[in-house]
């Protein structure tokens, strides 16, 4: 992710990189996840537990979907930004931390501020260096390499057999709109890897809704230069990988 790239390019690169999805947990669990808790803070808290901020001390913490963070937690986060300290849930002793905070959202934060759903003071504290990434549908040239990287990821982490994608399946993936952006693309590839028992992901391995939408869009195939360039780059990468795997013996690589 871009957040990890920023971390790795900083002086904190040898320190922890911690990610928190602010939209994935209910408010009460998000607070204990971020800031930790002390023994007896709530029923079942039988020991002290450090939060993600303590784990990230000296490094970086990535707050994904920060637009979904409740206002009560935004106040606590603002204190961390300003004073580098906070109270764990149920605690009476301040914890001091030194972390770089990287935040991301797919919402328009200025609108959240106007609607009183996001603190204006927190927005300006976070908005020191702002990077805007266009949605995936506007970066179609990135698709082939992203698909290749996700395939490699599931080869390594889950032992998936699939290593390449059939031409008709690739055409569907290149022309899909991805309202869920990169997360949706990764979920689609994971879905296909689970269903595919061989080396080649075919159209039938893709989620049905992707196939259906694609069939409705026949005749609207996107033929932008960036897609063609991206696909050419992906194909060159696959050829080089095959040659490397077979020690640059072209006949064996061609059969692969």
C-alpha cells in the first residue's frame, strides 16, 4: 500500500508499521483496539492489553477509513497528535508514544466537516501532507500489474495453484468498473484463486456478479492506450518470470 511505501521511505522504516481499519470495528471495540485497556476496564478484561498505538511506538500507524471514526475517538486522536499521549481504556496513567500517523479515507472529509461528522481541528492537524489517489477505474493501466501481484500474494500466503489468467477472464477484469477499488479487485482475485484448482483462472472462476456485469457491457470494451500498455507490461513480466524459472531455456519457458 502507499502507506507502507511512505513508512519504508522514512527514517522510521526499521520500526513497526501498524494498520487499523476504522470501519471494521464498532466504536467501543475500536477504542480498545487503538488505545489498549487495563485490567478490570470492562467485563472480561483480566489483564492489561496494549493498543495499536503502543505497538507502533517509534514507527508509523496507518488509520484506514478514518472518515468512519466516531467523534468521541476523534477527540482522543487529536490529543495524541498534539501531546503524544493518551489514557488506555480504564487507565489512570498516561501513555506516551512517538508515532507517525498516516490516514486514508474514500470519503470527502471537507463534507464530513461541514456535516459535523468530522472534527475540523483534527482535519487540519492531519491535513499536513495530502495525497489524492484517483479511483481504480481511472487507473486501468495499473490493473495488469495489480492482478499479477495479488496472484503472487495468494500463491505465497495460501498456496494457491493459480499462476495466470485466461484471456477472456483477463478481458473481464480489465473492463470491470471496480466501485470498491483495489480492495474489491483483491477480493475478486482471492475468490478466483479459491475456486481455481489448476494453474489458469478462467471466466467461470470469477464472481458471478463480475461476469454478469461484464456480459451486460459487451460492445463497451475499453480500449484505452493505458490498458494496452499495462497489459503489454504484464505480459512481458510473465515472460521474464517464465524464463527465469526455467533458467532462460526458451523452449521450456514457452511450454510453461
